C-alpha cells in the first residue's frame, strides 16, 4: 500500500485535478494527505468527486478558511477517526480494514511566520503526550532544521531552527529514511533569484520505527507543484536480529556475574589512571610555561628535550579530557536507552535500515528491486571494472616513436 503527502499549491484548476487523478491511479494510492489546496468549502464536494469519488475525507475548514489540510482515503481499505485538528495540522487514527494496520497519522502545514508556528510546536507536543501507538508525522513544516536546508536566499539563522529542533527532540521523533532530491521546494525563479529549501519531511516515533523502520520514503518529482510529493510504500518484512538465547538463563546469568565482577576493577583503573585530569592539564601547562621561560634566557639541549616531552604530555591529557567530555555528552542518550529500551532498539533498527539497498538503477536505465537481481547487477558492474583476460598485450612500437622528437640523453 502506497501513501502520499503533498503540498499541491492549489487544486482549483481543472487540469491540476486531472493530473492529480492520473498520479493517484499511476501510483495506486489508497491514502493521501494534501496541503495548500486553496479550495473554498463550497467547492470541496465537486473537487473530491472529480479526483477521488467515494473516498473518505477530513479537513480543517473549521480552523482555516481555505481548508489548508486535507486527509483522504479509500474507504474500502481504511477507516479513520479524527482525534484533533488545528489551523496547521490534522491528527487522526488510521486503521487498515485488511491487514490490521493501526497507527496515528498527523499531517502538517505550518504557517510561514516563525511566531505563528510556535502554536504548532506546542500543539504537537501536547498530541505526542497522548500517543501510545505507532505515529507518523509528515507534511510541509515551512521550517528548516539546519543551515544546509536552504540553498541561496537568506542564510538560515539559529532562531529559525531552534523551535522545530526542540519540538522533535521533546517528541523523541526520528526522521524517516528517504531517497530522492535533498531540497523539496523551490521558488521556480531563474538565475540568482532561485531558492531551494528542505521543508517537507516525515518523522516517526519509537513504535513506528519498530514496526515500519524498514520502510523508505521517496521524494518524487514536483510535477504540477513547486513541492516534491512524499511517497511512502508500506510493506511488512520478516523480523530478524536480536540476541541468541539458546544458552538459556544460566548462560545469561554467567555473563551478568562476570560483568558485575569487572565493574569495580574498571572503577579502580579509572581512579588510578584518569583521576584529576583537569589538575594534570593545569600542572602540564604551568611546567611548560616555566621551561619555556628558562629557554628564553638559556637555550640548552636538555631544556629543548624537556619542552618536547611536556608538549606530548599536555597533548595526552588534553585528548583524555576531550574523550571524557564526549562520553559525558552522550550520558543523556545512554540514560534514555536504559530506561526506554523500546526507543533505543527502534533507533538502532532505523539506523541499520539506512544501509539497506532497496533498489538500484541498472546501466540500461531499468529500476531493479529484487535482492537477487540487485546482487547480480552490482557484481557484474564491478566485474566489468576489472577488465578481461587478453592473450597478448599491445606494446609501443619503438621505430615509430623514434620518428618524433627524442631526447639525446
């Protein structure tokens, strides 16, 4: 089953409705979220009847005059229940009638103003506090997460990214793995006036990643819009991985006892070798300063050698301090992983899935998705780079070479 989320930049024109209808048919869509439709409420029925007749729909006209957000689904496949809506989002409970899919889906269309989006972040945090199932949050956020998310135009400031970043962290959401173009929107201008931005995204919570972390989202070509449509093909995959428990509780207990015995020894080693790192750095700096002062008045081989040793010692303790600080900076991640192993496992699974090659394009331009075909194509490609066996190799004809300019030595 394939889902779509797309800022269509208006649906009033007849040709856009026809193109969207063709797109739905070609991609075999059964569920989609559309934003910035610009359709007045009195025209909703006629537009939907032309594009997706007999489909179910949710919209937010009670909060926005032009119904900024639509959620549409094939009622033969899905049933939906509205949970909450606002001027910038719709949150619904989605269930598949066929295979038991059960999740929350929130579609976003953020305001252009940074101040107006503050209400959106507050609403999303409140929604997230009540979610206990897999949760997909996607749409046009009209906000960037990093300085790299905008090309040309005004430089990205920290104020632009702060609220969005804080919201995602508070919700413990992770961006879905994706493929396609990096920038999802452009202003369609020419030359130096053209601006690209990455403002269309999809996120999932821990439960979503556990169940659908293997799914990769695709950014398609903009087609009739200036935004790239987001396509999500949901499919199940056999569960793999995990710990081998064939040894039974006895084997695990032995491992636990060994780790318990090792812990105090590691503590003693830490105290003996790394206690007082800051004191050692200050001491190394002071000693180095004294030696370099002495070198100013009398330069001897002994002092030069001593200076070299002190610099090495200062470098050693500085690197140790840096390593300790890096480990401490990850303490919150470790704590979160310990108290919420489901979230930890989900994130690790999602990271592993990033390395998965789900499809490639062959040398003749054909898209390949079957794992065995992908393996054959990659093997043949690198085998062709190695060349083939030759019975004899061509050599330089010295007689011809001597007909041209030559060195006399």
